[in-house]
C-alpha cells in the first residue's frame, strides 16, 4: 500500500502511472529492436503520456481556482506568476 507524501504531485493519477509504464516499455523495446516502427510506437506513447499529464495539470488547476478562497488566492497568484525576488542582490564585481 502506497503512502503518498505531502510533496506528491496532487494531479498525478493511476492512469498516468499506467501510461508512464507503457511509455518506458515502448522506449526500451525501441532501443532493443531499433526499427522505425518501434520508434514510432515509442513516439506515439510519449505524446499520449505528455498529453495526459498536461490535461491532468489543467484539470487540477481549474478545480483549484474554482474552489479558491480569499485566504489562498494569494497562493494561487504566487503559483501562477512565480516572481520570487532574489535573496541577495547581484554582485557588482
């Protein structure tokens, strides 16, 4: 039984895990056999895996914004713009 940590990606799902396994399996097979067909299968698998990740992130972000409260809207702004100021000024030398 898995115990997700507090730092786990909240948008990750078991479906993405399956796609990740299929993608890595296709890449290993393409490296082993090195045929154009196998490379095409690996590329298609990669595209599907990345598309699923992007869709999951968009879905999570949309639901986060819909359920945002005034207290966590500033956190959403920080996530969206990520404009952290540097801790130390740049050196002049």
